[in-house]
C-alpha cells in the first residue's frame, strides 16, 4: 500500500509540473466605442435635465452616463482584462457618424497594429496603460473632430 501512495504522489507532482509548463492561451478583446456627437449630446441634455430634477428632490445623479465616464470605465475594463494574462491584447475601434478609427493600438505607435502584424516578437506584448489611455483619449477626440467637421 505504501507503494501506491508514493506512485499517486508522483503522478500528482508530474501533473502539477505539466500544468505549469503548458502555456495558457492569450486572448484578444475588441471594444467598439460609438462616439457620435449627436447621440452623446442628446444624452447629455437628458442627463442635465434629470440631474436638475433629482437635485431639487435632494437626490444624486442617476444617469444616463456621460461620455467621459464611459471612456474611463472602458479603460479600466481593458486594463483589468490585460491583467488576466500577460499576453492578452486589446483593440479599440471608434465610430462617430460615418467616421471610423482605431485609437488603440495607435497607428505607428509603440504598440501599433502595423508593428504587431509584421513582428511576431511584438505580438502579444503587454498592454501599456499609458499608451492605452493616451491613445484612446486622443484617438476618440480626433474622431469626434473629424465627424463634427463633416457635419458642419
């Protein structure tokens, strides 16, 4: 009986070693942000009206969400996703009216899609929090500006 116990212990150690050696699959997440100015402007008017009504009743704001809050929450979500596995990747696609853009990874930037696609060593690189934040904010701002320019 002692031999069986030793064998089962060996098997469990081997199983543990194998599970450590097997790499986990990395994942890609794609987030599509609708940044259409007319939609968010309408939501802002509704929010301001609701906030005034709720303030008179002594209550706090209940939404709808502001665009800045949606961007911040999206960034937090993407950073949390990137923490699940060191090689997880994220792509953010922005849409505003008839305009589209990829704010992250920033074109030509340190973690750009072009470098990722052509350099296998870069593929699956860590999501850089600063580049993610700056890329999404700048990219969405430029996208909205392009959309406003065509609407005017």
